[in-house]
């Protein structure tokens, strides 16, 4: 499963994306928990209340199922232009 | 649904605001008012000035977030046309970062629509902005006043 990160989250990760998340994670909350456990440098960013899950270019709730999503991204609070 | 009357561009490269404004005026003969706004990267702080901004974005999703703002403006004011050009990537101090143009039959519609577009571009668009200074780089979040500016349009 490929996950993309933007803004501060990409900086914390040191990369735009990672590919090591297992495919059996059912929803966004499970993905977030897995990321906090396995990529602890993301913890601060992932627990920020403004951090959101994006599935196929749509911002969704963390309990949204991941099955069927082609593009998965996690974004920090936006700064605007 | 009517075709969108706003031209929207995300630019990875510096843009020529004068050329964009001139092109926007062309074909606006029906307009009684054309309002244009240009935002530039400022120093922010004289003692520790910003050298550049880096704007991270998600190409399709960021564009869609601007389209939603443009559609809301078109629904609220009788715009003949509008234009939004926004930089992404690295933008040096003094360079243009955003251009907004609004053409309407009457000036108040053009003024208000441009003001509205900027208030929402400043707080709603999916962009992540990092200020680069001599000794550090800081990711920026909207300021309380950015949200206050947006609230003006809720009534």
C-alpha cells in the first residue's frame, strides 16, 4: 500500500511517500495507528487535529474504509495560499 | 451546470502579472469593472526576513479546491469572468505568488468577488506553505485573522 504525505508530514517522514504499510489495514484509523507505531517520526503530525485522510483526491473521515482506494494520502492542516 | 467562467492555473514557474492582467482585460469589453489583485512574497519580518516560500501541493486535489472556491464566487456574484493564477513550488521574496482578476458589469460585484476569492484562497486551498529564512524553515498554518476574514462572508 502506497501512502503519500504532504507539507510538514513529508518533512517529518523525510520522503513524499512510503510503501511498507500492509494491505490488510481496514480503514484510515488503522492506517494512522500503524504509522504511529512503525514510523514514530510521524506521531506528532498524525495526532494533530487538523491532519486529514485523503482517498482518491477526496478528504474523508479517518473511519473511511481503505478498500478500493487507489490513491491514499495524509495531509496536515492547510496553510492556504 | 453552466460552464465555469474562471480560468485557474497552478504555476510551477514565476508568472508575469502584467501580461496576465493584460490578457484578462482582452475580451472584457462588456465589463464595467475589472478588479485585479496581485499578492507577492513579503519579508514578513525586517530583522529576520523571509527569503523564499515553498508551497507544497497535490496537483489534482489542490486544483479542485480552487475550483470549488471559484464556483462559489460565481454563484454569489454575477461575474462575467474571473482568473486565478497561483504559484506552487519555491517562490522568492518579491515574486508574485497569486493573481486574482474579476470582471463584472458593476464595480461592487468585481471588488467583492476578488476580496472573497482572496479570503478563501488564504484559508481553504490545499496548499502547505513553508517560510524559508537564513537559519530556519517553518511550516505555516492559517492565522486567526485568516479565519476571521473568511467569516465575513457567512452572513
